[in-house]
């Protein structure tokens, strides 16, 4: 059986997704298809590298050496066509940690930060936690696909924005922003002197015919006012190992960011994260391309089944393993929707309302699981909707 077909029992592994089902969804029977990790094993090369490292048995303080940095530099060049320098890198346990650091290091309380909603919930929290103000450039749904209202984007920047947290690819709407869209956003940020903090954690997970473009790779000028956050965690299912990095070409910005990490006691990467990152980037390409095919086929399956058997609408996406589903045909409010999926469908999904009020008629479904699990989830949803 293929690596992406095997069903693994993840219960009692301290899995947030599987071991919190009762607490979050009030019943052990609920099938978890929520938080963004995958039910697939990491590539063999990663597992072997971790086992080898564990055999040594000594887990002291660890450095991120040049070979780890080179694995990142090569990866970004090969996969994203962007030539970075290893001294542009800062290391962090997670992208959300980096967002907190960047906001504190590079903006002031009361500054305004732009986000494109609906969006990944921690974006709101990161801004609010440090007493900065949120301004929204609400995404527009056009022909079942999300796009950007550039006029509104500019209006918001005109009113005075210090930083823009871009999500590319976008969670939850699944857009991989095109070069043209990125150029337009970058041009406006440059004009209004806005720092770009680009969360590209999903950048490796585009559908097979889609290419991710890093906004900072568009030109040296744009790179000069940007921080790009990336990680192997979503790509290779390594979230529990807490390894991520930021790419900041501008020395002054990078130094401020690095100082913030130090001020809060963060340095380097944990040794298992270090080991897994290097192995994944050096040996994980084939595995990743196999995964991208699977995710495309899972997305197509969910879309065709749900739209054939129900009035739910699956939004057109370019990547990620998070599917954004319009449930307005169910005519339930946000609370009712949550209750319906928990209690009637018995599928544990993310409530769209958690991504902003624009999402209250939506749910987000994680399709990074073996086909058997996916089919069970889809079947439960179809049955519940048909019985409603
Ligand atoms: C857009 C985005 N950023 C960041 C994260 C989490 O990153 P980390 O676990 O590295 O903090 C996620 C996880 O779902 C995400 O979707």
C-alpha cells in the first residue's frame, strides 16, 4: 500500500488533532479533519535521520550549521526559484512565533497592521496581543474564487499602515497568489512604505500545475522591505518538531528581528527539528511531488462529491490541504453550523467564523489524510446534509 494510503492510528500519541477530539467536539465518534497537520508519515529519509540521531543518545545544545543552512538555501532556489543567502536566515520554533517577534521588533503599539480576511486566526491574535490595530483588506469572492480588491488595499494603506501580513498561499481560501497580484501588492507597499511580513508556510503545497512565487523574490527592492516566513513543518508533516525560519535580506530589519528573538530567550533550532529539516530538504522532493498529486486528487474528490450530492459549494483553490466550503445553503448561523457538523455529521472541522466574520457561513476541512479516511468524512457530511 502506498505511503499516502496507509491509515495510521494516531490516538494516544499526544496528537492535538486526534487526542483532543472529545474535548473539542464532545464525542469520541467525531472524525478529526481540522488542525493543519497530516495523517501521513514523514519521508523515510526524515525518519531514518531522526533514528540515527537518537541512537547517539546525547541531546545537548545544538548549532544550526552551514549544512542545515545550505539545505534551506538549495530548497528555496530549487523549489521557489529564489536565490537567498544563508546569512539572511533567522531560526524560530514556529512561524507564529516569528510573527509575534516581527510585530514587536518592527512596529509600535497603536500601529496599524493590514491583513486579508478571512485569514488564519493567529494573524488577528498576533496583532492584538501587542496592542497594534487590525485593518482588513477583505478578500472578494468572484466566480467561486477569491481575489484581491486592490482599490481597497490602496485605500487602507493610504490611511497609514505600518506592516502587512501576507498569507501566501492563503489559509483558508487556498489561493496561491499570482506574480501579477504579488507585484501589485508589493508596488503599493513600496509606495506607502509598508513592511511586508509574508507567511509562506504553505508554499510547497501548491497543486501540481501551480507555482508559488515568494513576494520577496520579485526584486531586490521588494526583498529589502520584507520578511518571509517558511518552514518544512506543513510540507513534510513535522509540526511537532518545531523548526521554522525567516528570510530577511535587509540587514537592519534582520538585526532588529534577531534581537527580539534573543530578548525573548530564543536561539537556534532544537536538535531533532534541525535534523528533520535538513533530511527533508535534501531528500524529500520525490515524496513531496507525490503528496501534491494526492492533495489535488483529494481536493477534486471532495469538490465533485459534495457538489454532486449536496448544495455545499467548494471554493476553487490552487493549493494547501485546507478546503474552504460555503455552507450557506444549510441556512444555519455560525453556532448552528458548528453544532450540525459536530453532532449530525460527526466530523471535526474548523468553523469558518474563526477566520473572521466573512467566514461564518463556511467550514474548513483538512484533506491531508488517506483516501479511506477522506471518503468516510465526505460520506458522513453528505449523509448529514441529506438527512437535514
Ligand atoms: C498560514 C499559517 N501560518 C502559520 C501556521 C503555524 O505555523 P507554526 O506551527 O510554525 O507556528 C499555520 C498552521 O496552520 C498556518 O496555516
